[in-house]
């Protein structure tokens, strides 16, 4: 795919100058993360938006992660391209970045600005958690309006007490939610580690906060660290602290999360991403509370209760040698599974009502016709509560005061690629030698057939959920999505 670019520098800079407006007030500008490897676009849009936003730029995923760790004031808005190095003609890097940014901050508003604007890419980006998709070449006034709208959404969430972690994720009367709440209350005061398992966007951090708030530790700190958001060395320093001179830049002693949590709760999100050598140090801290600051030989003791969470199959990770068996069993004594939204029956409609009221404010609200409501009840929600929230935001912006039909609603969700993957009839007991001697055998076609069969079977077992199917296949979600696209397109040739 070719990425669309503006015709020349002068035209973009002219458009940027025409679209730049001085700030009317002296208030602090909101931070905006801008990830794109095209210096022309970065320069031009930075000029256009600099009066309204404090812009931080990066060229790819690695640079983005390094940038976020350097910033004291983390941006809550992001504008990202899909085609990023080292594969600028594929959307996979952009999809991975969306996942990583939401792991870093689940409430970040991510707008995609990309020339790879085919409908499947748009829908997949929105399913992953992006809130908007703007095709290139960019209309700057439109971009400014879309960014301002998302900034308004952030303000509305802040006024309501926070986005995904403000409590709405566990609204509903389903038995699955009632069982979950009962388990949270049962485990809340336990001194033992607790492992929370569930799909992305299902509300694992919210469960961790409930475990803390419903316990006798409620007046003590609740600290959260995402293990996937830090490089290995930095993660160890963040968890255990360091002594002055322990490494370049360590100009003073500093405590880590284990100390700072005191008698409270320490939430280790994405625990499955923790490097193996660091897992052994975590295991020691779990077993007897002992840990060492980097650069020190004196043991320290932590009293914090550990809550860990993952969207990975840790048993599978143990079998692959990617996660320590002893750490898994230490963490998994008390385990909580957060049900995906598709298992919660009519809760999706209760959550829709909540989000609709939250984001509409005093303005007119959209309505679902009966067929659209039924469609929603049968939708798989691969992005879970986060996806539903973003669907509501988009419907509210597009159809205020109107009735949304099933056709309109269907345009806001990811197309089902399963139907395009016809299951091929493979030879069951064919003689390989005979096939090869026949002169018509094509290995690529044969392997593609089996690839289709395995993907189709994994999707069937997972109920159409891409994240779960990817785990069954031993690949990441974006790789699965790209393969499904390739197989679907090839089937139409």
C-alpha cells in the first residue's frame, strides 16, 4: 500500500499558516503525542497545532516508548500513523502502537492519521481502542475540530472521576458481574497475592482498584505500574529503587514502588511481559518481602499486598518457557477472571446508557432502534468495554438526537473476516509422493490452505474474538489480523 502524502512542502505550510490561530487564553496547553516518520507532515502539523497543544513527536514505537518515559507530564492525546518503521507500508506497527499506548494509559485518546485508510484498517484501529481515524492528506481545520472534541471528552471523563477506571466497567446485572463482585469482596482483605486475568479492555485495573478500596488497606497507597511500558533495566529500578551511582543518571538515592506502596497495594499490570531474570527477583519479594535496591547489598522489606494482571495465557507462557512456573503458582493461589463483555448479556445496553449520558452532557442523545439493540446484544466486542465506550462516543458525535439503525451501528464495528475464510478441503490420507510426482503440487497453496483451516478453527473456538484466537495460534493479534486480511483478499482474486 502506498501512503498518501501532501503534494509539496509549500502547500502544506500554507495550509498550516491559514489554520493556525493564536491562543485566546494563557492556560496551559494540553500535551499531544504525534507519531509519524514523515518529517514534512510532522513539521507542518506541528506548526498548525502548536498554539493549542504542547506537541511531542516520535518516529516509531521504540522512540515513542523512550519519549514517554522521559516526559514528566504525560500527554493524554495522541495522533499516530499506521505505517511506521521498520514496515512503513504495513499497518502492523501502528496497530501494535495503539495497543502499547493504551497499556501505558488506558484513558488516552488516540486518533489515527494515516494514508492506509482502507475500511478494514479503519475498523480494526477503532476496535483496538483508537477513538477516531482521519485519512491523509489531512484537512487541518477538520483535524483541529476532531482533536478539540477528544479533549472535551477527556474533560468530561475527568469531571466524572476518570475514564475506564471510574467504575462504569462493572455496571450491569448479569450473573457474570455479580459473581465477579462477590469474588472481589471475598479476596479484598487477603494478604496473599492476587492474579487478575482477562482480555484487553475488560476492566482488570478497575478490579484491582476495587480490591484495594474494599479492603482495610483503603487508606494506604494504591500504586500501579505497567510492566509492558518499561524497558527491563528501567522496570527494575522503578520496582525496587536504586542507590546513588548505581547507573548513569542515578544522581541520588531513590525508592521504588515496593517501598512507596507501604502497607497499601501494588498493582503489577501486564505481568506476563516481565523479563525472566526480573521474575526471579519478584518471586523473592513475594515469598518473604525481601528486595534490593539497584546498587545496594542491604536487603529491604516490603509490606505491600501484590495484585497482578495479564491478558496472556500464563500457563501457556510457562509451557513455552517465557514465564517462571514457581512465580505463576505463587501468583495464582487467588485468581480472578474478568469476564469479557460478550459474556455479560444485557450489560452492554446498561453500559451504553451510562456512556451515552456521560458524554452527551446536556445535549441531545442518540437512540438505538430495536434491531440495532439486538445487533449489539449479539456482537462479540473484541475490544470489550473500551470498544463500547468509543462506539458510543462516535455515535453521539455523528447522530445527536437521532435514531441509530442497525446499518449505521454496523458501520462502527469491525467487519467479520471469518466469513471470507472459506475452509479448504485438504487431503486427509493423500500419498505425498503421488502428489509431488503429479507435477501440479504447489507448496504455497497447500500451506495457505492449512493456515486458513487453523485460523478458522481458532476463531470458532474463541467465538470470533481475535485476541483469544491469536493466543490459541501462538501469534500476536495484529499478525493474525494481517494474515486474515491477506487470505481474505487472496480469496477474492
